[in-house]
């Protein structure tokens, strides 16, 4: 069994994007749960404002005055995306144990105690397995399908239905932060680095406003990023298709030459010519698209741009009389 050292804290990292109506409720729920499990004075909240435009920045600045010494708000210079905001939070978390979660009330802080128990038993990563979802049936099916496709295609074992919501030991977070890549899929990288990991079944709650912030296009891009970041199978599929196309072309060529040179039944402008041309043209474009996806990722890595840019960091010290707006 292991436990927190006397001078260590638990860090809770949560990115925010246009969640102004939920910030107070979210923070209150976290504070109540941490107090309930005995960590009221041994925790910090790292709240990352990912370029919100609905006044979340002002609400976050206000909320830190209600919890002096417990909340650090990181304002990014613009919206860099969920994964980049996650990394911004992780890089500024000081805890021996770090809990990563979403800020839309779908991740239940009531699971903190179960997470900590598994960590005390020696596990370095305790991730949530989404045992149930509150979304519509078509969306639940798409999530189910994505995780199974990723599981089958990935070169790394990524547990199905494992999202961002997880507890990680300090050394796991330090290892994650040492990885230089820019195309980030957090559950995949978390699985790739190894260490001792275990899943805990966690029901996925419904969003507080029943209105998802991420549309289908963003979900599609997220899925594509996960697949191309952890699998070469698309290239392998294209290679197999190329071999099959070559066999088909040889068969068609033999068929055409037979009728041209032997049977004399060859007819000009066969419909098969059009079919063959469109087939190989589509196949080539499909292959170029797949290769281009990998090349674009190489280009993104080579540019070596930062994952995010910080506008300012705000916090309020515990000491009475300290300037409330301390920031940098």
C-alpha cells in the first residue's frame, strides 16, 4: 500500500471551453467530493480556459477568489483544442497524483475514492471504463463502433471505452509530458507508455445542458486522429488493395488481348473501359489521401510549433491580504 506524502497534493486538471454556466457548479462538486474523501486541504484545481468566448474567462477569474490557494486558472491565447488544453493543465499540475477529467459534468467525481484506492494498491494509472452513456442511441453506437475499430486497428493495446477521465501517478504524467509529438490522443499515449494500469467501470453522465459542445465533424476528426496516430493499418489496406487492383488489371488485360488477337470479338469503347478507368482512378485518389494524411502529420511534427500558447495564469494566494489577481 502507498499513500500521499505529507507535503503532497492531489491535482485535478480540467479544460474549459465555453462552459460559463457550469463553472461554479463544477468547482463546488469537486470541492465537496475532495472534502468528503479527506483531501480538502491537500488538493489543487488546474482549470484551463481553452480560448472561451462566452465569458468563461471572467467567471473563472471570479471563482478563484472563493477558493484561495486551491485553484489555478490557465488562460490560453486562443482555442487550441481539447488535447492541447489537457497538456497545458498537466504541465502546470504539481500533485503527486493527477486526476484528469472533463468539465461538462459527464465525468463523475464520485469515482475519486475508487481511483485513489486503486492507486494506493500500486496502480500507476486508473482509467475510467465508460460502462454506460446517456447520449442518443445513434451516438452511443458510433462511440461503441469507434472504440472497437480502434482496438482492432491499433498497434498498441488501447482499452475499449477508456476516455480521458483517469488518475495518473506523477511519474506517468512526467513521462507523458516528455513525449514530443503534437498529434495527441491522450488515452492512446497513456496506454502506450505502459506502467501498471487498471480500469474502473464508470457510468458516463449526461451533459449539464444536454447540448454537446463537440459536433460530429469534431468527433470525426478526433477519431481519425486516434486511428492514424496509433495504426499503420490504413497503409496496409491500401497496399492490399493495390495488389488486388493489379491482379484485376492483369485479368482484364488478358481478357481483352484474347478477344483482340484470337476470337476477334473485341468491341471498341467497351463499358468495361470506363469502369476500369474510374476504378483505378478512385483507388489512386484513395491511396493518395491516406498517404497525405500521414505526410501532413509528419509536417505538423517537423514544424515543431508549441502545443499551446499561454495568455496568462491567474491564482489567489491563501495568505490574507495577498493580491487576488496574481497572474503571469
